[in-house]
C-alpha cells in the first residue's frame, strides 16, 4: 500500500456547483419549474429552485461556492463566470484536484441538498432523477477520480429500492437520502427494512448530509445556526441505532456527512448511559450490544478541519473516520488541504493518517488504490 502523499488524498465529501443543465432531462411536467440560474443582488450567481412554485428557494453559489476566498459581507457575490470552473466542468475539476493534491473525490450535490427539503415529493423526485442522469455522465469523464452519488426522494420504500437499483446500474457509488422521509413513519420503522436490505445487497453506502432535514432552527445571531446544523444528523444516528436498524441490518453502512466528529465520543457515552439506565421504561429497540458499538461499526463520519476529533481518536473508531475537503464550498480546505492536514495530523501516526485521509474512504466506496 502506497503511503498517502501528494496526489493520493481522497476527499469523502466534495460537491458540484450544478449548472442548469443538471435538470435538462427533468420530467416535462416540471420543465417550467426546473431550477434555473439567476444573478441576484447581494447573492451573485444563484440557482433558483422551483421558480414560482410552492418550494421556491435560492442557492447563492456566488457566496457558498467560494473555496479559498474570503467574503467580507459587503460584496455582491461572484458571477457564474467567476466561480471555480471545476464546480461544473469535470475536466477543470481534475485540474483543481491536482492543485490540492487530491486523487479522488466523493461528489455530493449542492442544490440537491436544498431540494431534499422541498415540500412537493413529485417535484423532488423529478429533480433527483434528472440530476442522477447528469451526475453519472459528469463523473464518467474521469471515473477513477470523480466518484458520484445518486439521490432518491424516498416517496415510498418500493421506489427507494428501484432508485437504489438504478443508481447502482448507472455506476454511481452510493445513495444520499433526504434527512426526513416522505411517509408518516421515520427511517427506524421496520417498514423501511426492505430498503435497508436492498442497499446492503447492492453494496451502496447510505449518506445523510447536513442541511437535508428541513430548515434548522436556532436562537440568537445567525452564526449560532452554523453550530446547530449537526443536530439533525445526530438525531438520525440516534434514531437508527436506538431504533434497532443496525441490529436488524448489521451490514448497513451509513455516512454522517459534514457534521464533524469531535462530538462523537460523548454522544456514544451518553447513548450507552441512557440505554443502560432507562431502556426498561423509555421506548427503544432491545439491542444485543451497547449503542456505541453500532456507532463504531456502522457509522462513518466525515470532517474537514476537526482537530478535536484527531485528539480523541482512541475514543472513536479511526477506521470509520474520513477526511474531506468540501470543495468548492466556502468551508472547504481547498487549495490548502495539504498544509491544513499536516498541521492537524502532526500528532497522528502515519498509518492512522493514511486510513483517515484515503484508505477508509477508498474501502467504503470500492475504489482502487
């Protein structure tokens, strides 16, 4: 096995800046409502979701697709032509990977994250289907370096299975779920067991990304909202563990994306303590192991710049921790990933560093090394 070095890092969470062409093949019933590009005051290049429809929303790429740049708050935001071309051009993306010393990236959507929260399941389904076709073609430009994931609206369990099967057929490597399913029950309900069985059989890791569980709520200044966005992912992990999903499906692999990891040791301790003390009277699944054991075995965590996680590695499972550069979003480590990694991993052994910055991700998604 080659040691991780220049050009051998694998990012477990990177993104595209979806151009309008991503929805060119949308179901014609929704053609007039397909996401479109506008340039809005104070936001710059913006993808407007569902223009004129009930789920109207806006994704200001002129501000959030700003890796390596500093926003002062007073500028209008960058135009489309000023954005990183690798966000939408797969050939340019390889050049940006090389600049950052990256061998491959797991590619997540950007607009697709916000579409997870759209109130109309049929519209969401139409957008996801079009995106899946587009991203499969986009990643086929360099399949060893651009590792795409598909999305499902999860309107029904049966549809989720069909979507997962198609995602695998298209050559995509995983499936990203909305944080909240469409039905009246949640993901821990045994009604979803056929879906979990299907993704295990298909070899597809399941991802839950921050900002896909509805509008976050916080108190005080908006900056406080940045701290709160991990809560929804914590809820999902707790639900799956304490709901017995991993007990019933030990081969299920779930990725908690962009929610960092330094919090996980206390979270596992808290789950174990509560389960031990209160499981006889608080409704929960009866588990054959401590909750923390399912967390360590079945849940993968991604992070960009989480020094705390690296300081408590012995309280985590280093084989389930995956570094990411988050390019081209404004929270990205690009183009300084190697510098930041060297600083953060100064006290981490070379073997563990290799696993976290490359091997864990490569093994999870079946990448050649």
